[in-house]
């Protein structure tokens, strides 16, 4: 910038305007259209192969020999734009923007970074020739839509001059895939203060934050997983540094490509830390803080007691289920295979009881062989031969168990 200003001061005015004053020049009225980011001109006659050069960069071919587009055109930095014609040979140039304000009063060393996932911070220094009452303001501008957002959270130096600013919750900025222009403007009651700007893609200025590791483990396996957070980068490789003992020689570094989990075998107790590398720009994060995991620790009394209670309850439940199944099965067997009834003996089954009843009823009246009235009432009597000693049916007795009906 200082060299450019020195060239402008030493170069004669006639040299600055030499090509634009020729009435026969093939290109006239070279100008910048900031709204459309175009360098345009008026044609004078037939020309061929027009190109444009910004500072010392590669030439840009003109479109329809009418204009050249510069998407990253700076509204703050005084830049030389040159237009050249191949046939007939000709060149001219302009400065944009025109020098304005006090050189050296603008903010210097402007730099911005995305950090801690959600924050965007820019810092700068006060211009070397800035007035005592200078104050700076930061805003961001979408490189395509020109939409602007002001910064609100400033930090100041001892004089109260803004020297940095922070944007919170930058997730809303992720809708700008074309990059942002960061501009610091200045105000002063003593002089005009030029602005300072830089154009950056947020994905390229992010300071990646290493993720936090969570572990699920037992005495044989340790399953590590993590979640990487970023609004502007999406593909990562990871490095795991694992130390299985207190000796530094036991530390090993493992590469995990585009996965967010890793399994270790037979680990026991170990310490691990992680860092992230973005795939395309190879942005590298710092190492995370060490995390220690104990995967072989003994169970405490409470855990053991709880497990015993659960196992006992499970055993009781299984016993009840088994009993229920057995009962249902026995009932089903009875329905499918009922017991076979015992065959009845028509003679043997009734004989003892009939004999007892007849003997009971055969009660003789003392002094006679006549049957007792009870026996007569029951239908049995002993009116028979005393020598035979066999019961006989009473005269006129009703047939019954001991007095069968006579046939014929």
C-alpha cells in the first residue's frame, strides 16, 4: 500500500491521464460499477481481444468486449485496474476506489477466525496515523447478495477505541457459502478515516474444536464415540492418542478416517485425547484435554446387591411361570386322556351290604321266631325252618333286597 501511494505521488499527472485524453483511443470512459462489480468502458471503433488486469494478477477476458467482472473487488483498498487491447494495441487504467481520507488512519492487521463452534471474532490494530478520537466499527457483508450484519460485542484498548469484535451464534452465517467480506470503517471529528476490508471463506478460517469422547466399556472391550460440531466444515479425519499406562513409551497414535467411533480390545484403564483434521483444507485442531477411563474396576456393594435382588426376583418369576405351565399341562392331559372307569361286579359289589342289612333287620322277638316289627316294616323276616337257620321272607312282606320276588 505504501509503495502504491509513493508511485501516485511521484508520477506526473499527465502520465495518469495520458491514454484517456486521446480522442482516437479505442476505449474511453473507463469506470467501475461497484453494484454489479464490473469494470466497464465505451468503445470507439472496432477493437479485438480486450482483457483486464487487477494489480499484478492474471488477465481476465472481457465479456462481449464490454466489461470485466471482479467478484472480489475491494471497496476499501485502492487498486489498479488495467484494460488492454490487442488490436489495435492499447492500454489504459484507473484506480478504484479513488484515494480518500488520511493515509494510515484506517485500521490495520485485520484478521478474523471462527472458534469454539459458535463464535466469530475479528481483531485489528489502530492505524498508525489515526486521530486520537478515532473509533472503528465492524460489519460483515455477503460477497454475493451484499447483505450486511453489524457486530455488537466490541473489545477496546486503554483509550476506549474498538480493537476487536465478536459475533455470537454464527449458525445463521452458514447460509453464506460464497464467503464474507469483513469491513472495518472508521469515524473521527478531525479527519476522514478510510475503511479496511478482507474477504474470507468461513470454512477456511475456522479453528476446529476437538470433540468430547464418550465411552461404553467392560473388561474386554471399550467402545469410544464422539460427535464433531462445525457449521462450515463437514468431512474430518481424526487422530487418537491412547496411553494404557503411566509410561510415555506406552502411548500410541491411531488414525480414524471419516468415522466417529473406535473400539479397543482388552484395554483396562487408559487415557485418551483426540484432534481433528479437515479433509480438504487440512485444517488441524489442537489436542483435546486428556480423558481417563476405567474399564476393569470392581463392582461396588450397591451394584452387587442390586444385581442379586434382580436375579432373585427373576428366579421367583420363572418358578411361578413353570408351575403355571405344569398345571395347565396336567389339566389338559386329564381332558385328552380321562381315567378309565372300573367295571362293576353285579354280585360281589352288592352282596356284603345286602347281607348286613338283612342281618340287622332279622331281629327276633324274644321268645319267638317271629320277625321283629322293624324287620317286617323293612320288608324282611325270618319265617323259616329253625333247623335250616336260613332267612326267609315274612308272609306278605314286600319284595326287597333280602326278599327277592318269586318267579312263577
